[in-house]
């Protein structure tokens, strides 16, 4: 966490389900992520009826890049 704080880069939590393990990990260390993304809310994970597909990964990457770019514009 110290390296992230020194870098000046935003701290981003990427979680796949309601458990939000990444965000909780960051919170347990006394920080709040600058951006928290839950892919299940975007319809990308947590669907028991089928496996995570390559197009899901591409969509997740695209969404993440766009949200980080917006975050950086307002920093």
C-alpha cells in the first residue's frame, strides 16, 4: 500500500462479486479506494449458468480503462 500512496496513482479495487474482497482488503488497511468496480453489477461475473468468457474479459478491461481515464481527468 505504501508504494501506491507514493506513486500518486489512483487506488482501484476490482471485485467480481458482492463479497468485495479487494475493497475490503484496502479498507482493512485504513484506505478507501479512489475507484471501486464490481463486475457482477455490470453483468460480467457471478452468473452460475455459464463460465466467464473471453468477451467478458475484454468488456471488463474496456470498462475499467474508461472509468480510470475519467477518474484521472478529475484528479
